[in-house]
C-alpha cells in the first residue's frame, strides 16, 4: 500500500522548493464562486487547485499533472512517467 499525499503536504513541498501558495476564490459557471489554491513554482509556472481543503488526498495522476504543470519532480508517488 502506498502512502497517501494530502494537498497540504504537496503545498508544503512546493514552498520548500522555493515556490509559494495562495488561496482565493474563482468563478464557476455552474455553482458560482468556489475556493481555490494557486500553487506557484519558483520559475513562475503555476497550477490552480479547485478546493481549499488541505486534508484532501491527491491521486498519483493529479500529482503527476501538477509536477508537469509546475515543471518540478516531486518526491511523491506518481503515475509512471514516460
């Protein structure tokens, strides 16, 4: 069994890697305003996570997507890289 990674753990790793995270709200055309977290790498590349629940478990495929969008390689288990 692999260890689960939470959004909060991933955010802490982004900050430890020289990036930063901010929270805010964003418009959703179906339900109105929703909370979001913006994760920004030290290069300026960023990704928006559609929730502010830092206890949320991230799927390995989502970690891979965030790593790719941020241009980083996290120490967390991801889907196999090609």
